[in-house]
C-alpha cells in the first residue's frame, strides 16, 4: 500500500492475506468469508485484563465496519454491518 513517509503500514484488516507467523492475523476471507469492507471504526473496549483468568484476555480491540462483501470488487455475499473483536 501507498502510505505517507510519516506512516508505518502495520497490516491489512480484511481480505485473503495470511501473515507469516500468525495465521489468524487478517485472512478474514478464509475465516469469515469477508473479502473487504467500506468505512469502519476501531476502538479499545477499555477493560482491564484480569490476571486470575490467564486463558481469557478481557482487554480487546473492537472493529465495526459498514457494508461488507464476500468477493473482490464489492461483489459476492453482501452483509450490512459487521463487528470484529
């Protein structure tokens, strides 16, 4: 992707990409049949993680997006609003 000199690209949020070392990062096409979305918002749920429950991380980043599509070019399965956590 093209980003400004003061910006660091971290990762794609949706799509078919699988990142080495973490097969769950992105790959929303394989995991949820989501190829892409339009506009969205990302926020922190504000919860403090409870150390007495090490298997559950209560502190999460949540993503809400609008129109969601299951194929390239805004085609395929159309879902209105989608939430990721």
